[in-house]
């Protein structure tokens, strides 16, 4: 089953809740100012509107933004008096998600212990393996025991990917050690 994801005609800017609230109070003014800067740079992209999201703001544009457009938007927002620039992350275009299934992970990672594997254990394991260097998790890790009598588990998660699935393809049939 597939669902329609976000349009590529969006720019996502993660920021703190306080920044979202103060920035959105003057959103129509910000749209006009950013559009003026985009026109001055001879960009073909214009901003239609800005909407608040739980983790930041989303800027809806007339065309897919290029890196130069993202830079103009980033500079405007970080130089705005309405936000604390330290709490604003880099703007990015929406990405697709791919699911990742990691098999044959020990459910009890410590020998002679009944302490079960947790998602934070898996997260630290993934950070230590170079095959996951450019991989960003899009959802919480889910650790599932294969069967009631088994000592092995399966880990499921979603990762941020591009439409072609190149990040997921890099991980298919790759092995890494746990423990």
C-alpha cells in the first residue's frame, strides 16, 4: 500500500516551537520579503504561503526549489528578528521514506542475562557501523522477537531516502556485527 507523500514544491525548515509561534505571527510579511529576495536573485521560484508544522515550518513554493533558493530562504529566516537562529536547522526538500528490516539480531545482547534488546541499543549499534553513516532514521526503531522460544529478533524502521531508493539499496544484503 502506498500513500502520497509531501510535494517536492515544499521547503521544510525544522525549528523550535517558540520560533514557530513568533515567525508565524508575521507570515504574510515574510512571504513578501522572501519573494522579493528571490526575485532580486532572478529565481523562478516564488513562495505561495507558509504553514506551521509540529517540528518546524513548511514553505509552499510555486516550483521545486534549487540549492540557491534554499540558501536565500535560510539566510532570510536566520537573519529575521522573529527567530533565534541557533534553534533553526538547515532548510531541506521533502524526501521519501523506505522501510528497513534488519534480521538476526540477538534479542538478549548480553550473555547470561535476561536484559532484552532496546531501540536505544540498536541506535548506538547503527551509529558505530560505517554502512549507516549517511542514513537518517525517519521513525522509531521497533525490536520484535522472532518467536516466543527464539533468542533472535528483527528490527524494523523507516529511513529517509530519495525517490529512487538509493539509500535503501546501499543497505540491501549488507552484513554488520552486533556485540
